[in-house]
């Protein structure tokens, strides 16, 4: 399997696969979970008006940060297990990491990513540490949040929640050069190999069908997507 390298802090390489990937294992449907640290509260996922472009998760009217975008947090004491979102990040400057211990070694790594736009991450109860550097503050995601999902999206917007940020359907992106466009359909926000349903690096036009059973769609370096 090929790898799409994600340069991480401390010379860590992110776990993101490219090519025609089919993962049959993993969690079903959309991941849930909410919660936060003592300084935060739950916020709903982004809501959109039909016909408007999703930019990776609109900000809720009165959301509060669950935890800061810079820091290392012990799971269970500093941050509760659940799904969280960060928005408004630029130029891949946001880095996050799920770790099974605090040793800081390569074997400690469970999943990580460098982010432009929006990222959703599910922190599991079995995780020990969550690291975040250069990110906008993280907010807890309300798994019951509903809205009017958009029918187009920013091609470099990051991660979109299917059914909330974007509608299921077939989307097209054009004008992509030199395999710079990367897209990914996922079954959850854990960011493991089993999370990936399908993905690709694209030159020229890209066409992808996002299913209603997909949890999230990721897009980086692509031209804007429009629903066919």
C-alpha cells in the first residue's frame, strides 16, 4: 500500500493511505460521542443552507471551546473521550496526534494529521494522550446535530461531516494539477487505516460519489467540489 506522507512535528509521518483502498473492518456509520474538558461544553456540528458551499464546518452561534488548540491532554482527566472539531486552520499548520502513551516514541502514535480548514477527530476511551499544536480551539461535536447540508464544498476545506456539512451524492472537482488533489471517504473520525472506505490522488477532473452511510469526506488541495 502506498502512503500519502503528512509531515508532522517531531518527524512523525501521518497514517494516510492513497490509491484504491477498500477497508472492510472498522466502525459502522457515523461516530458519535461528545464531551469536553472542564473548560468547555458541547457544540453542534456546522449547519448550511442548500446551494451554499460548505467550507469544512460552519461555526455554531454560541459555541465554547472544549480545549485549546495548543497543548497535550490526558484522556479521561484533561479531555473526555468523544468527537471534536477544529475549524479555520490554514496552510497545514495545525497538527494533532492520538497516542497510546506519553512516551513520545513512534510506537506511541495511534493516528495524526496536518490540517488545513477543518478536522474532526474521535478520541477513544482507550487513548492515553491527545496532542494539538498550532490548531484553532477544539469544540465538542453534538452527534444529534442536524442542519441543511451544502451541495458544494471548498476543495481545500479539510473534513466534512456527511449529512450535516455536505449532502450525499456525486461530486465533481476540476482543474487539479500534478496529483495535488487528495480526497478520502471515511467511516469514522478515528483516522486509522480501517477508517478509510476509499481515497485517491487526482490530476485533472475528479468525480466521487459520497454515500449516505459515509461518515466524513476529506478534501485537500482540490478544486472546489460541486454536486452533479
